[in-house]
C-alpha cells in the first residue's frame, strides 16, 4: 500500500511541476468565478444564497476543466 501511495504522490508532483502555471491560473480563475456567479445569481435571478452557492460551485468546476484544456492547447500552439 505504501508503494501505491508513494506512486500517486510522485505522479501528482510531476503533474503539478509540469503544469504549474496553468494550474495556478485555473485556481485563481475558479475562485473569481465563484464570487462573480454568486453575486450575479443573487442580484439578477433573485435566488437564495444556498442556490447561488450550489450553482456557483458546480458550473465553474466544469468551466475550470474547460479552461485548463484550452490553456494547455493554447500554450502548445503559441510555442511553435
């Protein structure tokens, strides 16, 4: 079991090291998106904080995955 855990930890370190910039930009984008989505939903859709929070978490997670993929693709094209 220790070998599996060590392997997962090392793989995670490699993924982070190879994608540090994209991961950090994605995290900042996601946090900002949470705040913006909650505010907009509460002001425009007149929903409760709980509903706004749920939507603000689920939808940006999907967007964050999309952004990460887009950023990796964009960076690979701009290097050429």
